C-alpha cells in the first residue's frame, strides 16, 4: 500500500481526544484515521512520568507497526511527559498537543491567563518551559483539575458531578481576573460552555484542536503524505469496548464500532 494511503493514528488516554479527532476530520476529510483510547490506564494525569514515557513509546511503536503514516498525540499529559521520548524513538511524523499558552499570551488584555489542565501536565518541565518562553511577563493561574477528565467520560459533560468539579476549578480563575482560559486537556472542550458560564462575559477560551489540524496538514504536505484515504475511521481501546462505545455515543453523538487493541 502506498504510504499516503495509510491511516493517521491519534491516541489519548481516553475519549477526550475525540475533540481533536473532529477537528482533524473536518480539515482533512480525505484521510483515514485510527483512534486509540488507552482507557486501561485512564487517567494519565495521575500516572508517574516514567510510566507515561514507556507507555507512550510502546504505543507509538505499535501504531507504526500497524501501518500509521503519522501520529497525533491528542493528550496534553502524554505530550508533557512523553513527547520527547516518543519523537526520539519513532520515525513517524508526529504532532503533539500542548496547552495554548503562546496564543493566550497574545490575546490577554488583563495580563492574567488561566490554564485548566491535569496535575501531571502542570507539573511537567515542558509546561514550565512553555510559560517561561511565552508568558513570563504575565500572571499565569495554573489550575489542576484532578478527576475532571474521567468524570466527563464516566458521568457525561452535563452531569451534576462534572458541574460541581467545575465550580471548584473555575472559580479561582474568575477571582484572579483571567480574561483568557486555556483548555489544557482534550476533555475540557466538552464542557466549554459550562466553563464560560462560570467566567465573566467576554472571556476567551482556547482549544488546540484546530491549530493541531493545521499543523498536521502542513506536516503531511511537506512530506508528500496528504490524501489517499476515504474518510474511514477506526476506534480501538485497551480497556472494555462496551464502555467505550457508550462513551463515544454520549460524546460524539453516534454509535461507532470499537475494537479491543493492546499495543
């Protein structure tokens, strides 16, 4: 099979990366995609960095063997902990998510940026470098959101449990005067409206799905790998397919087949 006919692999700890997948498919409708949700180890945000590096490299190598022509790390936590190790170990073209601190720094008028992310993302050296390089002159209110990603998956984005968590996580950003909020986890766009409702009017929310799609398009074009697909989508999980099917239906709005796959 010609290389450009092979699918683009997208992986996340769970189903939050579906927000990125939607942006990718909107921009690249003639590509085939293989989405892998590593739900056996969800949430990544509470896992040790050593584990995430080893797991990320394992997944990338397995996706390459499966025939992927490119890889999107659709997980801010995996990027923060493992992107450098994955790039060093893989020959695949790779696009990795990271919180949108740079665009937030150019948008803020109050000089205060809020970042909602997992504990692991905010503790990472990669995130600290991101802030140091682009927002060192600003106040960055970095709010860890333990439990939010998995509660969105398990209970649904409009559940009482999710809304209660948001009350606690978003309030400090509003109190600090943030006028830009970075959604630093792929799960959080599912609750963007609820986050906005807890912030003053006019606050900007930044999601990285569309910029990642543009970057992937540029990368594939530069390597002559664009196109060749038919818009096919496969979804796999390292966990229980029945649970993932139910979550995909709830978040994506469509029942899709899900296979069990262990890298």
